[in-house]
């Protein structure tokens, strides 16, 4: 492991904390390596590494944040890399923590919002970490509910020497004014209604035009509107509703990040949305976040982790949820088994999903986030599963059914399903139909800002490669080239 050139000033902050924690140099190095393994990192630190840190050398990359987490766990209080006298300029690990308290959760997620809304392009290049799924899902499943989220009003104290300016908890000055939300702002029902309305707006934009159209504006809204509310004052019922709305918007920030292929950032947003949902006391929504994480894992080819996430989601709410929610959970598990090629397990999960949705009745109390999961969506899930299992006739049947039922507003989902149908037709040897369908999908993808849409098209083109000299394939490539 290569470190930066040594600095001349010994790190007295780190030395003091090592003494407080009772670590030996070797013991600290071992704990950092072990924590790295939890997050898919192969670190090889030893007691000599710690000696160099104490002499003032700065560890690279994720290591400062990992060291801070080791001390946080040992000492029972939140410590940052800066508290240890370390440089945290590359906080790749940040955001995968499942915070111990709602206050810590707000600190972590607001840090992500601020970095993401700025010019920190490297944040969108952080790698997805399969091992980083284990701890948050476990902590959500077995963790105790938060006893209290309410916050009392904080005094309005002008910054010293600067009348009319107030300091936020993170130390940034903000001009005061009649519309400014400051620590102590009383959150009311209208604030939460606004958060919900904004969520619907960005969801609609995402469905129709792709995550790239809406993502950055959403993150800025979270930073400038949602964070001040979370740091304001509210009673217990209002606080639970506020955390629920914040969880929904944070999951959506993750979803739109996922759609532009910022997978590590999306993963972190999902973890934090899961923690905010726990603070809200909203167990069903937490299961939906886990399903979202499972879908991302499927997309990235991590089928085993995707199965585990879907099953944790099921365990977390049991059998008491509405039929549509139960169907959604079983369909997510089916998709994970499908990508693994596990025919029996996939089929069994699909049967459970179909039976659950058949039990749905008009007037069921379905949460807003599950209302999209209808017959069209289930047919879409079936089409994807049978495509992955290479049962192309069944895949085509269900994909066609989904396209017949799906509303035009779900433009990206229709595009995905059209590519699934094209792939099924190709698998059945129906080259003309396959290329015609894929051409339609490629034209739609050109109007979207969606890396997933592009990847669906590329996947079809990889499957088309053996037929590249056939006339339909040549025509397809010519038309797609003209689009570009």
C-alpha cells in the first residue's frame, strides 16, 4: 500500500485517540484491514503503516474514512478523518454507513447532497461495492426503531461580527430573511406536502426522459430545501413524516444516479434512504428501498446479493403488506434468480408474485410508491425473467402483454420492454421483427438521458453480432448510425 510522502509534523491527534482506544499499532492496522474487507477492499496495512501515519504521512484513498470508522465503533462516538488529523479528500467509503442515530443519518446524507450538487465529479465515479450491501441491510432488519426524532426549536444566533448572518450546523454562512429556513424553523404540513409534490414531479421527469434530465436539480433541491427542514424543529408525528419524505427523495436521487451509471453514488443514496426510512418508522418503504438495491445488483450482475436483498425485504415486513407490495417483493427475488439462471427458484418466485397480484382488489390500501406495480409491471418482470432464462417464447408473450397495458408516461420502461421483446424475437430466429423493434427502441433512447437505455440497446447489439452480415442487421445498424 503506497502512502503520500511523509509530513514533518507528527500526528498528535491520531496518537491521542490510539491511546484512548487502547489500540496497539498492529491492532489498529488489523481492524482497518478487516473493515476494508467488509466493503470489498483488499488492504494490507501493518504496524509499520500505523507508525508512518503517526509520523505524519497521509494514507490514500478510502483509508482515512475507514480509520475514522474503526475509532467510531471503538469509542462509541462519531469521528471524522479530520478528527484524527487525516486527509479525507477522497471519501469513497463515506455514505455506506448505516448511522446509529437520526442526527448522524442527517449529517451523512446531507454531506452526500452537498458534494453531489457541487463540482465533485469524482463522487459520480465511485465504484459500486457488493460487500457494502451486507451491513446496511442487516442493520435495517435487526436494528431497533428510533425512539425519538422530534427536534426542539434552536435559538437564532447571528454569527459573531456579522449582523444579519446566521450559521448553519455545518458552518456555512447564510443570509437571514423572511423565507430563509434556519435551525429552529418550524416544519409544518405544507413543507412536507411540498416535498411530496416535488418527488412526483421528478419521478415523472425520470420516467419519461431518463435520470439525466432530473437528477442534478433534485440533488440541489435536497441540499437547499430538504436539509434545512431536517435541521429545523418539528414534533414527533411531523418528524416521522419529514423523514419519510426525505427517504423517498433520497431514494429517487439514487435511482436517477443509477440511471446515469453513477452506480457507487446510487448505492450510497440507497443506503441512506434506507436509514431515513427507519427514522420515519416506515418499514414497508424500507423494504422498497431494499428492492431498489436488489434491482441495481441484478443490473450489475450481482445476482446472489440481489437475492439476499429481496429476501431481507420480505422478512422485514412479513406477510401483512398489501398484495401489490407482496407481488413486488417476490418479483424482485425472481429477477435475481433469473440473472443467476436458477430456473426452479425463479419460477417459484414468479408464481408467488402472480398469486399475490391476483389477490389484489380495487380499494386496497396500496402505498403510493407501489401503485406502479400492476399487471403491466408484472408482465414486464416476467418478460425479463424469461429472457434471462432463455425461454424466449414466454419472454415474448409477456413483453407484448406489458407493452399493450403500459401507459405511455412510462416511456423508459416501455423502451426496456421493447428491447426485451426484440431480444426474444431474435432468440426465436425472427430477425426482421427483432431488428424493427430494436430500431424503435434506439430512436426512443436517443431522446433520453439514460445510460441504462443505452446499455439495453448495446446488449441487443451484442446478441445481434452473429447476424451482422444479414440484411435486417445491416439496415438496423444504418438506421441507428443515422440517429447518432
